[in-house]
């Protein structure tokens, strides 16, 4: 059988519940999301490192509820009348609100507070994702901070081996690249144990394999990890 080569066929991102790997690192967040429909609170905040699966979880919930999703940067211009017609909303990367201009941040905070109060009265739900906890978002509206701090926060923990391997395998599948499990295990034993490094490694391996027109093997993994390590040391 011939070697599997990397083909430039584009990425096919799939974010279904069936493809979300559950481990000890994320089981609490999964349980909170599953039980949330029974919760009287109007919101849930999912907190976790970059590339830890927050967007995947949010997408699963969107598919199951029909929720609309917004980035923080879109909130300032969001029509209040639109909010009144919604029952479920997702706000992603909410901690990046601190990166907005003062005017945009103030408007965004007002919209979030309005959403909270509206959904608390109507029975709707807001799902929010962030890297850090609300107390670290430098919110100007104290009423908003107190409301967000009262919500349930589901934290995605640092990855265990099974979760990290599953995430890498999925990222390769999204790129339509076949990588043997032994090669992923080889990478796991030599790489930095973080979601961000795993994503960076997959990105670099994708680019390198395509450039060299070679399959992703242990030698290529070793070369790329060494290169990434030397970059971080500069």
C-alpha cells in the first residue's frame, strides 16, 4: 500500500457532539452544559485555555438550541430589538472585551447587562466562553460583574493525555490528513503539554508536509517540535 500524502483539499471543520471527546479534563463542563436546561440561572460561562474546545462545546449547544453566536466586538452595534426576539445566545471570547475601545466596551457591557436581565425575566439562556474568569475582565459596570459572578462557571481543565491526543487527531481529520496513532503518541511524548502547542504543532506539520509532499511521520514530528522549541527559546 502506498504512503499517505498530504493533499491541499482545504479544511473541513466538524463540531458535532459525537466528535467531542469527553475526558476527566472536560467532563464537568460537559455535565454542566447537559444539565443547564434544568438550571434557573440565565447564563453559563465556560472558561478554559485557548484551543481547549470552548468553541466546539458552544457549537454543540448552538446546534441543539438554535442559538445565534456573537463575538464581543459585534455587541456594541447589536440591535436591542433583535435580542428581544431571541431565546438562546452565545457570546464567545467575552474576556476580550477589555481590548475594545472605551466607547465600544461601555456599549458592549450595556448590551450584555440588558441580555442578562431580559433572559432572566423571559427564561432565555446565554452561553459565554472566555479564557479567564469574569473578575479579570476589567468590567466597568459593577452590576454586570456581580451578575456574571453569580452564574455557574464550568472550567475546562488542563488536558490529560487522552484528551490532548484526541484533539490532535481531530485537528488532523479536519485537515483531511491521515496520521497514524503511533505518530501522535510519539509527538505526545516529546511536546509541550498544552492545547495551544498542540494546535501550533498540527498547523506546522500540515504546512511542512504539504511543502515537502511527504506524509507526517516521526522524523517530521521531531524536526517540527525541535524548531518550535528553538523559537520559544528566542
